[in-house]
């Protein structure tokens, strides 16, 4: 987005009437415009290269998950364990807030 802005600024400068009056300014603005257009095309090539997976970033992720299936399973197990932990933690907090009677204490120390 920033390189697009720079290209717009440089093209606006080229259309400035001062460029017609001052050849040195025209030369500077033309060099700036050329540099900004080259930078924009370079940035666009980088973006295109990153998204070449299968038309999206998902394609890149899918290719890595097929190379490392055990890592993918470990991530899923971790997420499941984390959900279980949060669920049990909320149960413990609920029982800690209740009155300390026999059945509540028994459930709390399970």
C-alpha cells in the first residue's frame, strides 16, 4: 500500500506545472517516479510469489501439514488438552466459590 502511495505521489509531481518550468526539477521527479514504479513492481512480485501456493496461503499451509503430519496431530492434541484444561479450571473455580460442605470438598479434590 505504501509503494502504491509513493507511485501516486510521484505521478502527481510529474503533472505539476513546475516540472514544465524547471528542467532540473523535472529530471529529479522523473528519476523519483521511475524508482517508485520499480519499487512497486518489486513489492508486487514478492506478494505474488508468497501467494503462489495454490492460489492462497491455505495451499502453502496444506503442503506443510502434509509434510509434517505428526506435527499437525500434536497441535490438534495440544488444542484439545488446552480446552479440557480450561473447562476443568472453570469447574474448580465454581466449586471454590461454593460453600465448603462435604460433597463440594469431595468434588473439589477429585
